[in-house]
């Protein structure tokens, strides 16, 4: 049990760092390029900036899911990488179909990955709301 908690905690730390790095890159990109977009008369800057930010954050979430899938694969929790990836995606998004489940030896990780997904989705939501607020503020 303690080993599962340690593994899960380590994976959460890794994925949070990954997502924070993606957010930092997005912030720097917005600071650098948003003023140019905001001045362009033909573009609809909020749509473009939010779309690009969202896609970038989604790439970070995808990487986090792959980190979990790789960990499940290394632990031998599933027979194939596809099963590991599928379970990671379903658990990370808290969808939890239940058609693919972790073996009993690793089942605590299913709750930990779901908590990880909730934290990262919340972090991304906060960033996108702040970004939208700043875009709309600069539009006025």
C-alpha cells in the first residue's frame, strides 16, 4: 500500500511540474505575442489566443496521461501499452468506464490518477479564465 502511495505521489509531482512548465511557456508566449494579435484588425484575438492556449494545455495533459500510461506499463499492470494508455485516459479524466481496471495489487493508483486529473484540469481552468479576463480587459 505504501509503495503505491509513493509511486502515485511521485507521478503526481512529475505531472504537476510538466503542466506548470506548459503553463509557463503559454504565459511567456501570450506576453510576447498577444499584443500583436490584439492590434490586428482582421483577426478575432480572443478566439485565436484562447484556442492556441487551450490546445497547448491539452498537449501538456496528454503528456501527463502518457507518463501515467508508461508507469502502468513499467509496473506490468496491463498486458499492452494500449491498455495502459486507455486506462490512464479514462481514469485521468475521471470518466471511469470500468471496462479496464487495475489489478488488485495496484488499485490504489486508480484513485490517485483521478485526483491528479482533477488537480490538473482545475489548474488549466484557472489559467484559461485568467487569460480570458486579461484578453477581454485589453480589448476594452
